[in-house]
C-alpha cells in the first residue's frame, strides 16, 4: 500500500526545473552530469524532479559545471538556501507561470477552477491581450507583461499530466471586458479544445462568490499542492488543513458542474448569442 508523504514544496519544484533546464541547455545527459559531479544518478533525478533538496555545496558545484550565468546561478542557490524556511504557504519572488509549468510537468492530475477569467492555457492571444489591458495596474507596461506571460506558456514542453480538468465559472463565457469578435474566437477555441478530448472542460452554472480561483496539483506518492490564483501573484499552499479545504471544494465543483456534453451545448448557445449581438 502506497502512503503519501508530505506535499511537494514549490521551491523544490522550481529549483529542480531550473537545474534540469540548465543541464539540458548545457547538453549534459543525466548520467554524465552525475558522474562529473560525483553524485548517484538517482539523487540527481530526485533533485530535478523536485522530490529532494540537493546540498547547497553540491548544487553550487553542478551549476559551475553547467556554466550558468551569474543571475541564474544566484537565483537557484537562493532557492536552495531558502527551501526549508516556508513550506506551507509561499509567495515566491518569481513569475508564477514558470512555477506552474514546473508543477504541470510533475503532476499526474491537475484540477483548475476559474471563476471569472479563462485559464491562460485556454486563451487565444487576442483574449489574453484584452485581459492584460483590462487588469494591468496603472503605470505598468501591458505589452511587456503579455510577452512574459505568453512566452513562458508557449515554451512549456514535456509530457502532459495523465488527467487535466478545468471548471469554468459562467462569467468566463460572458466577459463584458472582451469585445464581440475576440469573444467569438475564444469560444470557438474552447469548442475546438473540447473536441480534441484531451481535457475535460466543464462549466459551473451557479455563481461561487466565496470561492477564489485555484489549482490542485496531484503527484503520485505526494500530498496535493494548491495554488491560489491572484491578480499578480500565486500563493502555493501545502499545509494539510489548507489543502483539504480546496480538495473538498474541487469535489463540490465536480458535483455541481455541467457535464462535458452539457457544457458543449452551452458553448454553442453562448457562441450564437455573441455572433448575433
């Protein structure tokens, strides 16, 4: 019988992803780097997978072998030094899209609740641009923010999780901040994604005013991690009580959401309304 250990630390996930990216960019194989750094191959695999924390001195030696730029070298070492300081709720000083990509690569199941705005992976570029213009704080550069946001999403590679499901609030389909042409194209994209049968997209017809956007990442052998979506940051929760609250909320969404077939019918109806409006 498999027993879940603690949840996966967001810092370890980010550190492992950074180490793996650095190794691949340096064109080192896992065995080659392990041999030259004098560490077991299994240990290196655990470090890259975010399952274990590498000793800081060993990490420093490996990053030196990989000839990382000083900024990335300092960033990864800082993550390693701080890995044990805040394991339950973290607002990390890194862009959320990078960490979300790292979690997506390791999770076997991802459940996301989006009450108002569509998740970035489902958005057309025009929809993203409209939302960035609508939500970017005064004085900020929406075009630069859009570039950072979509660049990391476009570069997300690696195996998809075994199961991915999205629960969308009804307001995602009737967003008043989006012009008609953009919304029509966006709804058409949703139908195309659903037709591919790669993911389950279900609309929750009733408002959930007290339920913020969140994502539950489930990884084999680990307790889930929950990411709370905020306007300009993401908070990662790993404590048992906090995670339990949101996994229960995910079960509630499963019970109350429309079926996939009903969601397709609603999309068709909503699309026809936008096309004639």
